[in-house]
């Protein structure tokens, strides 16, 4: 596996002779209900990104473990970047890779709240006339992944602390689940009855235990394996396309 953190600059120079792509996993440090891990979003994104990198022989950068999570701040342990900081962080990371000659910069994302600020950062970079392909792929939004989620969890996957993401973390960090509950609860209010965005207080009122229409108690390691494999397969195909594109 080619992890940037394990290379020397000499090895990065050699890589850049052959390739100009880097994958950056990004997630969040935020509550995932009493059932899920606070690190869920970066743990899933990192594992998927590293598996894609391994299969395609592509460099994977260190994971950005903090994201835009202001709506989860009503729950202990959540850490958030402000939208403007997040945009700044993404721009600085992309600019650093561009400086070294990378031209295909792909973020593999585990958290919905990151999408808008990351895309705004890309737009800002283009406004500044930066050359290259900047893309964010959110594994949980891939239609192929969502189809499997529907097959397994029917209408109980929901939108946060989903049994899908909890299944993947269960597969990756089984020991962390020894202290988590497993009893069934009621599903929370449907999303179409709630407006967005939400402040931390509004979120907590709408979703008192941090779930959004999800049944995380349905999570199982074997589902995590299936879902992760599909995410890796679809993202690898997308990256193969990105590799064929001509940088204008
Ligand atoms: Zn999540």
C-alpha cells in the first residue's frame, strides 16, 4: 500500500515521474448516536480510500479527520471546523499537492457536511486559475451503494448514524462496539418535515439521540464487508476514468 506518510520525498519524486494523482480521505469527528463511533466518517473514508489506492497503485495522503459538523455540536465529543476554515484547509491541501506537480486530486469523503465547503474550495481554486482535476467522491451517495443499502436495510438506513456506515466501522473496529448499546428504538421524524440547514439546537430538537431516521442496531460486520466492497469497486472505476482524462 502506498501511503504518503510512509514515503520519503525521494520516493514521491519517483512517483511523480509516473503519476500525478493523489487520493485524500476526508471525514469528520462527530457524534454518531449512542450506537456509532465518533470517528465513523473518517474511519470509513480512510479504509475505502486505502483499499482503492492499494488496488490501483495510487498514493493515499493522510486522512483529514475533522470536517464541517456544526449541526452536531449539541452532542459531546463533536469537533467542527467553521465553513471558512474548512474551505481554507482544503485550498491549502490542494495547493500543496499542486505545487509538487500533482494534477488529479481526489477526495474520498465520508461526511455529507463536507461536500459544500469542499466544492466551494474547488470553485475558489478554479477562480484563481489553478490547473487540474479536483473531485470529491462521497461513498455513501453512490447509487450502487445505496441500492445495496436498500436491499439490506430497506427504509431503515436513514441519513445519519446509518446501519451502513456503522456496519463498516464494526468490521474495522469490532472491539469499539463492546461498549455500545444494541436495543431497538423508534425511528425519528422524516426528513421532509424538517428544514435545512439546522443549528446545533435545532438538530438536537429534531433528532434527540443523534440518529436521522436510521436503525444503527441493524449493523453487522458482514454487511459492512459487502457495502465497503461495492464502494471500493465503484470508486475504483471512477478513478480509472479520471486517470484517462487529459489535463487541459
Ligand atoms: Zn457519518
